[in-house]
C-alpha cells in the first residue's frame, strides 16, 4: 500500500508537509504540526505514516530519497521512543549509495 501511495504526487505532497496553518470556521488560525519526528529531523525523509495499535505497538512507515535512490522502510512493534530512532537508522542505511 505504501508503494502505491508513494506513486501519487498529490499524496506525496501532503505526507511531506511538516506544518500547516489552518483557518478555523470561527476565523481563528491554528498551526498543525506533523507528528513524524523522522520527517522533521532527517533531511532525506519526505514522509509517510505514523501509527499505533495495541496488537502492533508503535509503527512507522518512512519514505525518502537520496542520490536518485528512493526507499520506503517499515518499523513495526516498537516502543514509543525507539520507533523514531529505529526508523531513521533504517532509512539512513537503506539510502546509502
């Protein structure tokens, strides 16, 4: 599914958004921040999907591109703190020349 979604330019643009200023119906504004820490901290990460389920634990699908190498990595059943480091490490490793 991630590979299919990655091929859709509009979706790729949306999932790579780090923050978005949103105007509410009452006229006030709110700044929405992407919760994907890898997207915020690793320059070659360009998005995907965070997740949690009791049966699966903390999960993260991360995508990125470096030197014309595009990769999607998946971390499942991790802890709330380790999922970010583990996903970034896996993405960095997968993007090495």
